[in-house]
């Protein structure tokens, strides 16, 4: 799939433009499940990343090992009521730490400035709620990053990724003339599916992604062979999910548009 004249790029937030490695929600998810007597692995915790957070918890509870562990601890299968109660705890935990996880990733501020010079509008979607985004957008703006618009699942009747509705709200607000004239960029399988379901050229970003799952320090400490192995693993995840292209970091977006 090719993009015609690019009118807008729609970015994800955590793991794509802010919060290198997407650690804020991971930390909160793990703590919530531990409170319920189940210790999820990093792989289990990250697999549904990018979804509406309530849907994320429901997806984790349906995972075979977690479902079985929950039943052992509580003597019954988890229910939607459990998921809702866990989400309430999750939200409180996340809101208390989000201000520490809104720093723009490397090259984001400069790349957004270049895109704007080229006349490209900047949209965004997220798995966070409006309440969470109040914190993230405030902190990101103070650090130099502010898209032209953003939409959470709160703006689409609680329906998040991989449904395309948040992308459509962006296209409408930004006045994009065709789905062929916009690009979706993200760092999770849910992001890729959201972009493809919306009919956009869709790009996965490797460094600092949730799929990579490393801090900037951890990634930089890898030797070249380890970096290559990790990058190829993430690349395959995106391509298998249907991504049109995969990029190392946000700067490569400029070359697609030029």
C-alpha cells in the first residue's frame, strides 16, 4: 500500500511518541494482578498492549495460564465484574504515576516540527482514557510535544483498538480528504490492526516500543548482534500483524513523506 500526498500522520502515545518502552501501564497492570494473587509475565502483560485498558484486563484474564491461576486462588473463574474492579484499581495506580511517563521519546519533538514545516497535520489515538490523557498531554506539552488533536476510546463510546473509530475521528477533525492521504504509526499489534482497519498506510516503530519492552538504557547496553536480534523480532511481529512498513525510529517517517 502506498500513501498519496500525506496530509496527516496519526501517532499512538505510550511507546510511540512518549514513555520509551511503554512502562507506565505495564507497571500498573502487574501490580493489579498481583493484588489478585496472580503474577503475570511480561509477555502476558504486554500482549494486549494498545487496547482500551478494561479490554486489556479482560484479555489477560482469558489467557489460559492466568485464568487457571485465578481459579486456583479464588476457587472460581474470573468474571467481567472482577475485570471492572481490577480496572478501578489499575486506573488509580496509573493516574498516580503517569506524570513520570510522559517524556517524549528521542527525536519526537524535532520530527514533529519537520512534519509541520512540510504542511503535515499531527493526530493521535490512545488506549488511555480522557482522565489519563489530561496528565499525559499536559506533561508532554510542557516537554515540547503536542499533536493537533487526540482521541481516546471515551470519544468513541468506549470502543478502542483494534476498531478504527478513533482514527476516523482524527481524519474528520483534521479535514483529511482521503484515507489514502494519512499514515498511522504505532508500537503494538493493536496499533497496526487499528490502522489497517481504518484503511491507512500503517507503520510500526521499533526503538522504544512496547513490543521491544526495553528501557532506553537497556536497549543502548545491548551489543550490535543483540540489538539486531531484538529489532528483527519486533519487525516480524509488526509485519505479521499487517504493517505496511516498519521503521527503526520516528525520524524515518520523514523519508516516507519526502
